[in-house]
C-alpha cells in the first residue's frame, strides 16, 4: 500500500523542485494527479474483477513491478508530457491495491480483527507520504529530485522481488472454509442482500468528495508552504511527512474503532466533519502561518482516515466472491475525486489565490460530511435504530 500511491506523495513533496525544472504552472502540477488517478478511477472496476479471478498474490506482484516502472519513467522524464504519461502508468497499481489487499483480509482475517488489520493496511499509504515528505525529500536536497525518485523506483523493484519469493499461493477467492469465522454480518452489498448495492453507491459518492479535498492537500500543501508561507523547499516537504504520520495514527485508530458494533455507520460523517475544520485551518494559516502544521495533522487524523473507514465498511458488508469488485468500485470514487480535485484547486489558486482554494477544499469535505450523515440516518432508519457496523 505504501508503494501503490508513492508517486502522488512524491509529486506533492517535490512539487517546488518539479515546478522550477519542468517549467510547470500550479495548474499543470494538479494535472499530474489527474493523469494518475483518472487512470486509476477508470481501471478500478476492471481491476476488481481481475483480482477476483486471478487472485491477490499475482496482482500484488504486478502492482510492485508497475510501481517500479512508473517511478523510473518519472525519474527519467525529460518533459512535462512524458511525466504525465509516467504518472498515468502509476494509475494501474493504484487501481489494484485496495481490491487485492482487501481480498486478503476478507479471506484470511477473523471478523473481530478486520477493523484493526484494515487500519494497519491503509496506514501503509500514509507511510508512503512520510517517506516522500522526509527521507526522500531530504535525499532530493542532496542528489536532486530525479535521484530521489530513482531510489524510490529501486526500492519498488526490491519489494517486487521479495513478493515473488515471499507471498504465499492464492487461496480460492473468499473461500467459504476460510470465511467460516467471518461470514457477512448482514447488510451485504451483493444483489441478493437488502438494499442491494446501496452501500457501495453511498460510499462511492462520499469517497469522491473526500478524495477531491485530500488530493488537493496532498498535491499543494508543500507548494503552499514554499510559495505563500516562505518555507524552504525541504521544510515545506516536511509538511507532507507530518500529514503522513498523522494519517497513519488516524487510519489505525479510527479503523479499529470502526470494527466495534454500530461505529462504522457514523464514523464517516464524524471524520468528514473534522476534515472541514482542517480545511478552514488552512485558510486561517494565510494569516497565522503556524496553523499550517496543525492543519496537516488534522487532515491526516480526519480526512485521510475517512477512506480507511470506508474500506472497513466494504470488507464488513461485501458478499462472498465480491470483495475485490466492491472494493474497486468504492476506490474508483476516491480516485475520481483525486483526479478532479487538484486541477480545480490549481485553476482556482491561479485566478484567485490560495484562500479561495482552501475554501473549496473545506466545501468538498462539508459535502462529503452531508452525504455520510444522510447515509447514516438512512441505515439507522432501515434497521430500526440499530444499524450494524
């Protein structure tokens, strides 16, 4: 999971250096995110079916090889167009990541531990943010941003070689014998379950809105620190590392909480509400710069954790044989948000400044909060006030 989205965090953390060398505008930087996550959003439904058919082991190995290829292309990219193409290649491993890892959890982890394991798994994404924002950004200060990305590509290849040797063979998809300790506890998302497909639909819209805001912060936080708050490029990159560390804590803590009865239904709205506050803190940082650090922590604890809780709900509610596909559909919404959020943010900043841009992020989080709250109320009403997690 750390490798699957590493390119996003590298582009954000190294944004101040990339913009200068490749002569990119802020809007062009946002389009790099669109290229990767647009590809991931389009490919996610297909990726989910592929994982269900061929098994997560093969898909995880392919994921790591593709990450290595994408990062190598980014490191080599002589011009902006090549960079866009390289980032689009990186959309394929992003599409495979959640379906493959969620399927492993669905097949092999008892129900009581799925929330905690999902949180640990999802925190890997934020581990990638930390790696991009601190060690790799610091390395870029010494050997250049291209050298740092080459190092990241080499690490992905090493991980792929480990996966070939270390991952066990695939079991049957969502095998009943493995799932005997963890059969769906009601509210499944299969066509046979009550409210068929509705949970996926609600989570898809929630994830789209949440992803638009999170991607804008990931892509532009370091650039905001460098251009508007006067931070040195390396110091600005540390903002991404702080966000990553907070995201690890948030995803692990809130996902564990979502595993308790009744919690998973209400937590998405709570976390999106906290994300609204984080977005408003970024607006306030224009006048009180130290608040940018508080906001980075808040985005990690609340906004970033929201996606992990969504994955907990998917794993809890998926019908046998559909964990990969349901995970992919919800991930497609999140990736679509990542595709549309940064270019909209970048265009608004170019025309009106960072203040309106961060207000847009707060509005996106507020819309996600409303969607999640409406779903929670619907679930409570459908189950007579006792919706199960």
